[in-house]
């Protein structure tokens, strides 16, 4: 870090007063959620005919879609068919009987996802649904679609374990990818250790709290490599928006080196109030690693707030989720420092209520 932490009063009483809906407890129990999600996948993963499937399309929005993004990034080096994430009322034109469409809606009532689900049925695609309830489950049962039912009662962004791991286990059990026992075991074990660390306010090594203090009152910009971390980058930005209620931006390398880097020039006063978080991973392409180091030096001329965080763990799954979990905790602590309850998303609720009138 190239900046000192701000001294902000934060204690257990403040957390209880601000975190009315107890997002902290959901974060602390996230490793257990992953264990439960793996078990759900093992017990209820349906048999799928993937012999003639040319691609997988995961359709969803918000917290229900990020699991698809992570799956795409995680399996990029192994799966032999494309994985595409769709965030719209309709599916890409190429979708047909030769595609598997995974309909992901945590609540089951996301209108865009329901429309895309019906589109998949019209096109005769193979359909797998994952949901806790609602119209998605109803339509799935009506049309005898494969269905993975997950527990309800969570904000979708706090149910990432349920939206990611049952699908991963289903693809393993259907022979599309190899087994992941070691990866799953390491991921759960690592996050359990991190939960003990990030949950302690008094810990001098609580990186999540330290980073949140640097981000307070500043505009976060997240940079990372494209390979495997593009979806982790997105997760950081969306969590900062939904939990901490702040705008956050980001980009990936090497693409950012061919355009956005030039933008670090004119708005000098604004750039001093930007806090840059660089996500690093042991699996970085050697040339991109050099690019990241050089980019950091260039950006540091304009912003004194540069934070570099490294993934932990040996397996790719553990490394990705170590960064995801850190970002979730950063967004949580930033919410508390901002004096806002991280759970409610009132403006989204308002938007949905207005859409329902049309």
C-alpha cells in the first residue's frame, strides 16, 4: 500500500447499530455455505445429455449471474466447449437444440431470466434451472426441466456459494470436466481461516478492514488480468456498489494498456482521490505480469492510493475465491465505515416496483 490508513472509529457497537440485517454473519458462514452447496450438487445434480451440446449458456442477472461468470473464468483452460453468460430478456441467436441453457435465478422471479427461460424452451435447448423458488421453479417443473433447488432467504449476492458450486459439481458428475475434490477441500479450508481473520476488528492483519479504510471517501478502481480474474474483478465492483453503496470501476489487462492507460493524464485533482486496487495471482501470464508492474508505476504518478492484493492458495479455485472473499469483506467494512446497512438495496427495489406498474 502506498498510503496510510485513515483513523475511523469502528467497534462492535457500531457494527450492531449499522449492520441491522447482519450481513457479517452471512460472510462469516460463507465457507459453510460452500460446503452445503457442494453437498446439494452431489445429492441433486441431474443427469444431462451433453453428448451433442456445442456450448453452454448461463442466463441470469446480478448475484445470480456472477456464478456463471466465475464458472466461465474458472473453466476457461479446461472445458472444450464455449461457456457464455447472458444478461438479457432473450438468448443469443445461436442458441438451439444443441445448446445447454442454465437458467440461474436465485429468487426465481427475475423478469429478464424468466423471459430468457421461455426463449430457451421455444428453441428446444437443453435446460437446467437453479433457483430457490418462484416462477423459475414453477416453469421448470411444468416443462420437466432439470432443476437444482437451493435454499432461499439470502440476498442473491450473499448466495454465491449456492449459485456456483452446485453447477460446478453437476458438470463434474456429468463428465464435462474432471473431478475437483482437492480444489474444493482447499477452498473451504482456506476461507474458514480467512473468516477468523477478517471477522476480527482488533486484528492488525485484517487486510479487508485496512483496504476499506483506504477506499473510504475515494473512488475505487479495480485492475486485474483477464485470465481467470476478470469475473473476480467484476465481483469486487458489484459488491462495492451493492454493499457499500459506492460507485466502483475497473478494467483488465492487457486490454487496459491499449486505451484506458492513456486516460491517466488530465484530471489530476480527481485522480488523487482514486484508490486503485490491483488483484494479483500466481497464474498471471509472464508478459501480463510485467505489464501490471509497469502499469502500477505509471498510475502511481497520479494516485497516491495504490493497493496490491495477492491471491492465496495453491489451486486456481482457492486462489479465485480467496480474492472474492477478501473483496466481499472489504465491501462490508466500507459499508460500515460509510454508515450504511450493507444488506438493503432500496433503489433496486424501487426500480422493480416501478417496472411492475408498466
